[in-house]
C-alpha cells in the first residue's frame, strides 16, 4: 500500500499538497497538471485515503474499476481546459462513489492501461470514430460516452447546445443587441470525430437570419477553439476598421480569454463598448475582468449522469442504451449591458 510520502516523491510536491489534492481541497492552489499527476500516481500505486479504507471494510471485496479514455492530449487540455475540468469532476465523482479509476491510453493500435485486472466499464470523454469504439469494446461492453454519441448501442451524455445558444442570443436581443457577432469555430468535430458545422454557430446563424440581423462580416471563424485564435481574430477584425457589433457571442470561454485580451489592448471596454457572452462557464470565467456572462454546461451534471448510467449497466445489468441531454443555464455576470 502506497503512502503519501511515496506519491509526493514521485510527483515532486510536498506531502501536504498530495493530501489536500486527494481529499479534494478546493482552496489549494496548484496547477491542473499537478493535480492530474497526483491522482494518476495515487492510482498506479494503489493508494487509498482513510475514508476509502474504512469504506472498504464494509463494501464488497471487489471494487468496481472504471477506465477513463480521453480524446484530447494533456497539451490540448491545457489549451482548452474544458475537457481537463470534465475529467477532474468525473474522477472526483468516482472517488466519492468508491469507484476505482484508471487512465487508458492509445498505444500500438489499441487501448492500454497499467495492470492486468479486468475493468468493469469505460467512460470515454470527447469525440471518437468507429475504429475507436471497436477498440473500446475489446476492453468492456459497458461504455459511456461523454460529450458525444458515436454509436447508438452505447450510452451517452451530452450538452444541449441548442438551448444554451438560444438562451445567450435571446438574452442579448432582449437587452437591445440586434447587431451580434460570432467568434469561434464554424466547423468542429461531430460525434464520429468528423468535421461538420458547429451546433453553436448553426443556431446563431439560424437565429440571426430569422430576425433579419445576420451580417457575414461579423462572423469570425477561429477554426479551433483556442485563446490565441480568438485573440488573433479580434485583432484582425479591429484592424479592418469595420463597424464593431454591439455584442459578440463566443463559442467557448477559452476563446473569450483571447477576445478580452485583444479588446483591452485596443482600448475597447467591456461591456461599455461591446458586450460578450461565452459558453461553458469554466472555472476562470468568474475571474475575468470583468467577470464573464456565459452559458453553464453543468459539467458536474455530465459527470454525475455518466456514473449513474455506468452503475445501471454494471449493477442492474441494463442492456438497452440511453442518451442523456443536459440542459444549459445562462450565468449572468458583468460583460453585458443594456442598450
């Protein structure tokens, strides 16, 4: 059985830091990468908290083991922390439900993990194609997809992008904004990891055309949802000297950070000169200047639903597939003004 000291030595942090991270202390200030390293090291060394040791005495000897597969690499997750946060919340929910988690990696044409024990189920985060799903099915028949639904024989949990986007646009419209721009990817990966029109953009396009307010020059396609591309697109738009929309709907909060930086450098104030609404409500959204009005994707609900579905498959032997759609919520902060 591993000790806190052994985990601390492997990761290169203090014993106190390891203890606080494993006990999900929200007040600790360490990077997401360090937290992930601590959880993965604890998992590999088979560490158990005092709470888990006590629960283990009264629970079945065989602990349910869940494999976690991610579409995004660590580098990609750091560029867009949405998936990093989603994994962290899923791991936290598993931990609190006394479920063991193990990271699964793609290697040599298949998915691999450390150890030789069988896993009871898989939670797959992101977008995956048919080949990916075929490989997953070799690991377990119990697969839950989070943020996509590549095969309808398996369970899935997804965000309701349509309702969230409409809430953002209707909020802006009701506050007098008729000239609304879009910043984000026009095309993103669909459920089968193929490029197609992003649902947020398609809803924006439909809404603006329905209200006779669509202007092609106000659509800033970032190609990918990164802060750097959001920054560059706004910089380029401002240099063109085109009329600035009274508001921008931005595809996700990561892109917003680049947008806000570019606007600030050009002396354009938010929300006095232009209003901004984002999407996802990542942790940093409440700490932007000013705090960001955004659509919450309810990551904690995604995680909770995924685990519920998996336990239904494992414990109740449910065989029919379910698709769960999580409703979005507009979080009003300080980046929108009435005009």
